[in-house]
C-alpha cells in the first residue's frame, strides 16, 4: 500500500510542558479536527510543528521518539522562526492579505526570508522520510513554497496542495511583492484544491496573469506536467456531531444550560478571536437588535464562545480589548436585575461542552467578514440531527454559504440591519420550517462529510498520478 504523507504547519497533536513533564493533547482548529477523523484505510504519516519552542536537544529527541510511534514527524521551530515565519509572514502577511484585510498586511523582507527558510526546513523533513511511491498532501497558507521544493528534488512524486483560506482576487493578490514566488511554489503540486469555485477562479486568473499559464477546464500544462486545479469543499465528521458520545457530565451540562436559560432563546456564536470573524460587528448588531426590538428584553441570550488565538500578534490584542469593551457596553446598557444579554466566554471549551451548546442553541449566529469555509456552521447543523430544531444565520462571506444557502438565513456581516432582521426572522420561525430547512442542509452535510472530502481529493490525485505515469512512459 502506498503511503499518504500529510504535511501541515501544525501536527494534530500539540506538545506542552508543565510540571517538568511533557504532555500531548489534540490540537484545536479546522484542519486538525478534519484530518484527524480520516479513516484508517490510508497508511499515513503526518509531518508538522508540534506547537512549542523546544530548545533542549534531549527533549526534542524524546518528543520525536514519542511521536514517531503515532506516525507523526515533528519539525521543531526556533523562537525566531515562530516569530518571523509563523506569527510573522504567515499571520501578519498572508492571513490578513488573503482575507482582504490589506490594511493589516505587513511587508517585511526578513519575514519573507524566514518563510522561505522554514518551508525549506519542512522540505528537509519530507526528504528524510519520503519514499518513491508515496503520495504527498501539503496543507495551507504556511507552506505555499513547499510543493515546488519537493517537485525540484522528486520530479515524479505525486503532490497535492489544499488551501484552507480564501484565495483573493487577482487585484488584491498582485499587491504582494512575492506573488510570483508564491504561485510558483503552489504550482509545484499536481493537484491544487480550494473550498469554493470563487477561490479557484481567482487562483487561475492570478496564475495566468502573473506566470502566463493558461488553463483548460482547470488544467494547466507546466513543462511536461499537468496540474489539476479544482474545488473540494471540506466537510465535517458528521456522525461525531450528530450523535456525540454524551457522557453523564455533558448530560448534566445540557440540563444546566437549559435551566439557566429557561424560557429564553439561546443565540450561539463560536469562533477563534480573529478579526476575520466579525465579532465586534456581531456584538454591535446584537445591541441594536435589542434597542429596536425591546420586546425581546429578558427573552434571549447571546452566548459567545471566543477561543484565544495568536495572542502574540498586535491586532489580536487590540481586538480582544475591543470585544471586552463592546460586550460590557451592551450588557451595562440593557441588563436587568435578572437578565444579562451577552454571556461571553473567552476560552476554549471541551468537546462535550461544545456539542452541548450546539444542541441547546436555538440559533447559531455565524457572521465572519471573510472565512475560507467555516466548520462551526456545519457542526451546528449536524448537532440538530435528532431535535430538528434550530436556525442558522450565516454570513455570505463564509465559504460554507455555497452549500448551506438553501437552509440558512444568509446575511451581509457588515449590515447590522440585515443581522437584526435575520434574528427576528429566526426567533419567529415556525418549527416545521426549521425542520424543513435543517433537513435540506443535513442531507448534504451527511453525504459530503470530511471522509468524502479527503477521499475525493486523494482519488482525483491518484487518477492524475496514473495519467502522468502513462504520459511519461509513452
Ligand atoms: P478556523 O479559522 O479555525 O479554520 P473553523 O472552520 O470554524 O475555523 O474551524 C474551527 C474548528 O475548531 C471547528 O472544528 C470547531 O469545532 C473547533 N473549535 C471551535 N471552538 C472550539 C473550542 N472552544 N474548543 C475546541 N474546539 C473548538 C480554518 C479556516 C476556515 C476553514 C477551516 C478548515 O479559517 O475557514 O473552514 O480552516 O478548512
């Protein structure tokens, strides 16, 4: 059986040091959650950063030995690399730029140099472990130069690349001084995948205008290689959310949440603290919703789970301060003696609590300003498998909207008025309409789950591999 070599910035396991001991726990975030639930029909190894600055050589060896038993290969980053490659070029340049926050884009050659160096460091780890008939799958915006590095050394190896964030329009992309190097890096792959048709179209247009490669139905010919560019919308592990292992603890939590919010409708939002997620806009819109619809005072609660993220980057620190202020403004303005409109939790919650909240929430309010896909929206719908009660309000700017727009109420996240109207519509929606909308979305999410996503990507890549092999032997 040929192996699948998955490479992503983060391993699905994070290493932590506390009380002088090493601890391993599953990493949070969309990619880890998704690929972790891949079934075992692939013989796979995973290469990535275990998420800590481990300077001690002896400790590195210990971690390496622990991880290799789980088919995981760690790439250790130094403090400087974390600063310049991860928090720097990845999260201060590519992340804001690709999400259309060009005013936040940092243009810094030192960061770019570190990005190149770390991509090369990942390449060295790949080189050490790669076998001739392996299939490689590189993930996301931190490793856009890696496909071409692997291609240069292993011209015949099959390489896939998937981008989990939006690919911006050509007019935005071309502002980046390193646009050509980034495209050349990605185009080292045989197959390039995106969540939506729009991202794919932007990529093809940028490839044509910047590198001159024309495509025919998403196929580019580069030297003697065919590159397939296509859309693979990522799904979720549907059953995990539809039928979670409910232990006594989450059963008790469910009851508690219901009791606390008795006779009140729960509006839920769950996101990392990130300026792309539209959190301040959402809080303002919710405040205005209360102001203009005072009949809901005491009758609704917005529960906001905000997961700490990238706290080393300036914008994230100021966003945290802004969210704190906005929440307290709304709460101090509208609270009554026995009611507080927003319940704001700035922390990560465990799976039991997350699925309990999904199950209990009457409405999910998911309003990113820009989001590659957004898995939370999908998880919320799956969690309604049994109850068939619940309404999803979803931003037009999330990749997930193209699969969910038959059942969700869609809004422009910049429009407070639209969010307010959507909240009224959701709060008043009859149960049979909720059920009907949920069923439409559940049917497609059940079918196009994360296993389907990974299997389709790999199957298409295999087909291409066969074709390229035949082409090379004729
Ligand atoms: P993210 O920006 O991290 O992912 P999202 O798609 O919503 O956004 O994934 C978050 C994941 O983390 C979900 O699976 C969720 O269950 C989990 N999670 C959220 N809150 C949690 C909490 N408090 N505790 C534990 N787990 C929590 C990036 C892109 C997205 C894209 C994904 C996958 O930005 O647009 O959908 O990758 O491609």
